[in-house]
């Protein structure tokens, strides 16, 4: 299967489709809220997809366009081709291609495409002379399903942090997930049972920011699909069970300049360069607004409370994990990085990474001074001591986070006008709906008392 109109990378995909008996292709993209969408086409249409794109109705996608502007086009990125492990048999298989969304009226990238938002952040970094690497640590819960196949909140194990069988009954599930991810090209660094019962973490190694965001979107789909094969439901909901630890997505970031780690300084007390400190200062400066994007659900703020290992205080540290940003130990200069500990896995990774990158780059451009690290456990500070250290707190709910986003020009510009307006509109509606709802907690506490 050859065509003279295709690039070498596109031709390679066509060859693999033939070699691996691919019968269907899933053309994948995400909406503004981070939900993975896909259009399935016969593999025989791959060449057409590369040459002409695939058209779809953008008005049916949350936050995209109005009905009178509905025609949009998907352009597959050949570098993202991967065979779906749960659809593979000896006779046939399905594969995935991640797409960029194009505006058919202008022929340019659609301003509301989250992947395009991240590409613009990467371009800004490149204009400043930097390449960006990122590595996430997404956590998730595995729950049993009921007799109708619906998710419950019953965990299938009683394991804790780093536990082994028999307490960690999900070892086989994690193993199958890892095999599936590796078959799709993931380089898995580690996996383990997390602190809470039924909670797990699988880490993949750092990559450029765009590939990493693609990987997060893919990761969530793979985890859910393979968990379902074990009759389990995987959820990336930040806090599915009250009064235990929630799920985070700690995100490690570093900048490289001319092939060298721009965050490393051998002569600094913390081995952090001035560039790294300014980048850190930028994230701290814009953290309240970033939170609306990196912690985008009402439920996110049930995780961001003191006492459950989630950071709520705007500070950084080189050792303790109660701070918003941590400088992890690095064995070699190339591994110097900062770790943003507040994002959670319900976020749209493209938008969250873009917000973090723009905030950090703003810190560099403005030459912001980084505060001293806080090496004590901030959870144990009273309000007076936090004021003494100048430590502020993150928004306590989604409404406050959206307020902060509306007041932050840097993060607004990071998202772009279209995504910014549609995102705020959706999140205002979500928070309003939450405020008028009556929870089981309220009924249990007040119905018979008053």
C-alpha cells in the first residue's frame, strides 16, 4: 500500500496497518473538558484521512462551535499510531491515531482544540529557546461492578502503600494494564499500590510535553478498557471515597536549552538554576488560576484539603510533600526538575500542561523571585505561622478557582479566548448545579434533626 502524496511517517503507518491486519482506525481527540472522543473509520480509509482529513460535526462536541459553524476536520498525527491491545486478535486489530482539529472555514488549526492550546505553549517555550519535558504520576481507583455492570465504590482489595499480594488483589490487573501500555509504546517506570484501599499508580517516563499529554489521554482509556476486562471499573475521579486519600496527578516538568537541562545548577544549594527558580515562582504566582484548569471538578476540592497528603498551601520545598511544588532528588543533572503536586487526573492534560508551562515561562520572563523553600510540615502550621511565612492557600472550591482564573490574564491568554470563555461557562454551570443540589450528607444530618 503506497502513495506518492504521503509523508514518510504517513507511509509507515499505512505499511503497519497492512502488516498488523488493522481493520479499523480510531481517530482520537479531546473536547475542552478533557473527555476523549473518537471517530472510527475502516483502515481502508487511512490514506484518505491523511490526505484530506476526516470531517465531523463540531457543534455536537462540548465547547467547540455553534450549529452554524459545525463543520470541522480531523488531521491524524502519524507519530501517534498505536495498536489497541484490547482489540487485538490473531485475525484483526484496531489502532488509534491522535488528531489535530482544523477549522474548515479558515483552513487553520481550530482555536478551541486543547491539543492546539498546548502546542501554542510549546511554541512560546521554543521561541524562548527551551524544550519542555514532562512526566505525570496519575493515580486511579479500581472498584467492583454490580450485577448490572455499573460501578460501585467497593474496592476489590484491602491493600495499602506498596503492599503485595494477598492484600493487593489488583496486581494482575496492573500487570495487564502495563503490558497493554508497553505494547502501545509506553516506557513504564514503576507501578504500585497507593495509600488508599483500591488505589493504584502507574508511572511512565518523561517525554516532550505534547507526547506526554497524548499519553495521559491514552492512559486513561487503556486503564478503563483493561479494568473492564477484569469486571472492574477504573475511575480517575479525584475523591471517590470520603475521608481517605484522593487521586492526584503529580506532574514533573523540566526545561532543556541546547540539549542541556536548564533547571540544573551544580553550585546551588538545591541544585536548581535561576531559571528553575523563576519558573517555580511563576507557577506559585498563578497557582490559584491554574487550579481551575488542573483541578477542574467540584470533586477536585474534596481532595485538596489538609491531612490527606494533597497540597493546599502555595509554597515549595526540597524535601516535604505538604508544599504545592517539590524539588525531587535527582541522581544526574539531566534529571533536575520541579514537581507540581496539585493537579489531579480529572483534568484535561493538554490544558493543564499549557497553564503550568505559561505560568512558569511568565516567571522567567518577569524575572520573578522565588521564595525560600519551606522545609517544615505546613499542615501543622496555624494561620498565624502561615501568615508569618507568607503562605497563601489554594481556592477551596471550584467557584473560587474560576474566580481566580477570571482575574489572571496570563492563564486566560494561555487557554486562548475560545477555550477560556467556553471553559468558564461550563465550570460556572457545573458549580451552580452543585450549589443547588442536596447531598446525602445533608439529608442524613438534618432531615430528622430539624
